[in-house]
C-alpha cells in the first residue's frame, strides 16, 4: 500500500515552517558572514521568500563551488542562504514522509541510523549467515561510480512523482514544481554535494535499488550506507549471479554504474573493509587510513570534545591500543 503525503504545499512554504527551518539551519552557522547578513533582516527575508513561493515567483539561485578533502577530494556546491533555508523547509516536511518508505537496512542520512548502527547490523548478519562462525560467510561489497554526479535529474523527478500522491492535484503539482526548481537548479546533471535536499533525494533514488533487491530478487541480508552496499550469503555463486542483475537494473532504470574496480567478494574470515573498519567474526579493527585520518584530525584540533568523540567511536571496535594512546596522550 502506497503511503500518502498529507502535507499541503502551503505547509511547506508557510512562514511558521520557514521560521522553524531557520532555527534548524542556524545551528553551527551563526558566525558565518552570509548567515549574519540574512539574519539582520530575518523577518523581511522570510516574508519575501514566502511571498515569492506563494505567487510562483521563486527562482533558485546558483552555487558557489569549492574543494575539500574528506578524506578524498570532493567538490562542494554551496547555495545562497535563502535557497538553503528553503532546502531545510522542504526537507523537514518531506523527510518523515519518504522515510516511511525506506527499508530498515538503509542507514545513511536517517534519524536513529548512522554508521554505528550499520556496523552493528553488519555483525548481526554475519552471525546469522555464518551460524556463529560454523559456516563460511561470503560477503559481496559494491559501490556506485560517481553517484552524486551520475544521478539523472529526470529520473529522480519521475520517482518523486510516483511517490507523491495528494487528493488535490493542484497541491501535488505545486510541490512537484518546487522540487523541480530545486533539482534542476544544479547544472548540467546530478545532485550537488552541499544541499540538504540532496541527502533525501539520494535515498529516494537508491531506494529503487533497495526495493528491487529486497522484493524482486528476494535478497535477505543486505545493508546500504549511501552508495556503498553489502550482501551476505553462504553461497559465493549466488552472490556472483546477483552482480549482472544489479548492473542491468542500475544501468537501465537509474543510469548508474557499479564501480568496476570496487566489486569485492570475500569471506568473513579474511576480513571485509566496510565503513572504516575491517570486519571479522565477532571483532573489527580500524582501517589504517581511518586511523591516520583520525590521529591527524586530533593533532589539528586537540580539543577535549574532539578527542572524546573519537574515543567513543573506538569503543565500537577493537581499538584498545589507540584508545589507550589517546587516554594517556
């Protein structure tokens, strides 16, 4: 049964929703010059944004591009404060709706999920498939090549249209027109790393893969975190046979490609690298690159809260030696 979006277009663009979205957007950004400038005339800016949305005059602006290393080089596209405020207003309304349609084993950019929950689910599945390490557990790991840059905007909009059902067609069309304006503001294609809405759209897009694997191919033990996913089985051949089926679906339905150099099938006992940890039966060790990145960040910013957050992360695996080093350092 399809879930129905109960919110109206007016709910998204209301002054109340924009104000609440502003409070969420403001966290951690109060010192930013562009945010401070917007806040100087906050109510005028919010009323102006509301008016332009209500009267179909809103046009999304362009993006400021800059590079980061986190840890690999990435290109971030930053929209204006006005546009990012709208992203928050859209996100806070649509996220609860779409979140209900996602599978439970999708862990990226979702409330009460995250990497720790994904890693714990990884361990749970390995215990089940290996029957507590009495059987060989094979793991297939894949990721999507240049996922954000490869998202087809037309296909994304069609997926959104498929899910958004309202009793009043004009309300539905107004919401879709607004989503169209946000999606196609980024040229020539793909999703901009930097938009809050991109996190939601990414999950909506890859939920098509999740549903295909779970309901069409009946894959039982499957975890996805962003565009990285793993499947567990006692049967290596079964996993090998899944690969071309997934490749065909992704290519034909979503215009995506599984990275050919990042397809791995390994046994649990040989260790599977996933989400920063090398995972074995009943224990995991921190990946060398993750450890180096963590220590460099602590060196750059040795504040107690930073050290504490990393020490908390180490508790989720066999990081005793590093934990001890940080405790005494």
